[in-house]
C-alpha cells in the first residue's frame, strides 16, 4: 500500500458486528466476559479499547512500524519512552528541543538519576565522543523547533548500529508524509498528535510507534502500567485527522515554501529558517531525507528588535497569534515569550532563539490571503 492509501486504510477494518465503515467511538471502560478470563480480546479500556486500537494500528501502518500506541498527550508519549530506562542511564538529546521535552528531561527525570547531555547534531561524527557505556537512548527532533535545524537520522542510526542504544525521533514537525525515521534505522517514532496528525487544533494527543514487536510490547506494558492512554473520543478525532494527512501536508508544504520565499525577499527580514530554501545550510540533507519541506517557517528581523516582532504579531489577522502548530489554520508564535519561555534566557541565546524570532505554522488557506496578511503586518 502506498502512503496516500495507508492514511485511509492502513490497519483499518470495517466494524465486524454492523459493517460500520468508520470505527465507532467505543465509550466503554469494560467488556463483558462469557466465562472468567474468556473474552473478545478486550477486558478494560486502559489496556485496550477498539477505537484506540484502530488509531494505534493506523499509526503503525503510516510510520512503517510494528506497533503503535496512543497517549493523552505528546509529553505522555515521551514520558513512556523514558520509563524504559534505569537510574544511571544516559540520554543524548539534540539541543534545539521542544521546550516541554527539555523541561521534562531536566526537571522531572534528572531527579531519578537519568543523565541528559544536550548536543548539536550538525556534525554527527562528533556525537561518538559523547557516547559512554551508560548511554541508552538518543533523542532526536528533526526539523527542530523553532530553528528548523535538521539531523541526519541515517547517520545517527549507523553510528550506534552495533550498540545497545535506542534512537527515538520526535517526528511531529515532519510527519510520516515527509519523513519515515524507522525506515532510516530509528527504533521509536514519537508524535505530538495534537499537531499535524490531528491537524485541526481540536485535540491534545500523543503517539509512539515501535519498529519491533518486542519493543512495542515493552512500551505497551509501560503505557498500561502508567495509564497515560488516549480516550476513545480523542482517538476517533486523531484517526479522522490522519485520513487527510497526505493532502494537508502537501498543501502545508506548498504554502510553507511560498511564505518562506516571500519572507526571504522582504527588506525587513534578516534570516529565514526553512529547510526548503536553498539558503538553508542543510538543504541537501532536507532533499535527501524529506519528501517535501512542510509548513513550519521561522524568521528574524533586520532591526533585531523584540518590539518589531511583537508589533508584527499584533497586526496579523489571518494568522492567529497562538501556541501550537500543525492545524489547518495558520498560527504565529513568539518563541521567547510563548512556547520557549520555559527555557532559561541564557540557554535560549546560546541556541540562537533571539527575541526578534517569529515562528509561523503556515496553514492550508489560500496563499494569496496569507501573503497579504504578512505584508499588512510588516507595514
Ligand atoms: C507540541 C509538541 C510536543 C508536546 O506534545 P503535547 O501534545 O503538547 O504534549 C512535543 N514535541 C514537539 C515537537 C511538539 O511540537
């Protein structure tokens, strides 16, 4: 099955009792047994629920994995991965991380004696020097948020091929339409399904996909034992979103490129961060690793002034000033004051997240309206 078919049919069956074409929302906590321990395969909805199961099978299908798991949020999915580890284990993570991931690593899990090293993956060969006997997990995000840096996933998985180290990739920004980390050798894919998978800014959800059944089983045990599952209604919404994922990301990518080119040619703009631009330092890697370049675009102002970024954001009308991304509607965000406020100022400036940085989640509206909105906001 090809991707555009998988988003609609991958892992899906018509409901057997009635032939319902869509999976029903199974609003039930428990399932009747005919004799103690004799049941349909479902016992209690924390362990498995048919609506969540349909989503989990879809996730496994679209990411080319063995097992999908759906969680109450993207962070609950990350939490599940970290619980594979033991005190004393070490994690190497890409430095330009989603703020909430950074907060979880440093403020929740360091106290359980996990050690996190944050590093630039621009030159993957330098990562070897950071690997120790205790390294058990490499955590990647590509493209990163908000600076759209890329990591060469294949180079990283090749580096640790013979070692007992898992590679997990947060594939939220790219989506499986653009990039398939498991095919590039990764062990786990993670999503904030709140973003492109759900796609309509109407649900908070998370996902994991494991490359092997064995790893999928370990993660399912943690999901079951910790309880961070996605409810049936929200599972239905994400499954519904996935059906249009290919169409949406195609349009996000078309609009994203138009917006990036427009910004690059604008006299008030200094830098534009978008992997689809030839000026992006990793454009060649983007072409190799991704099918297209998506809808996330960040930029800075020539003036370098925070006030200019704020004025610009206040004037937007079609773009909504809001956190989050990946929905059909265009959103704009000021990382310093909004999504990345939890990262210490010193650390932010080290990474290049300056006060004049604006991040856009370019939606699927008409391009002309989006460009006109940006033009008005610069004026
Ligand atoms: C939003 C986001 C998360 C966290 O997901 P939630 O669904 O908000 O818990 C993790 N990684 C990235 C890249 C995100 O954008």
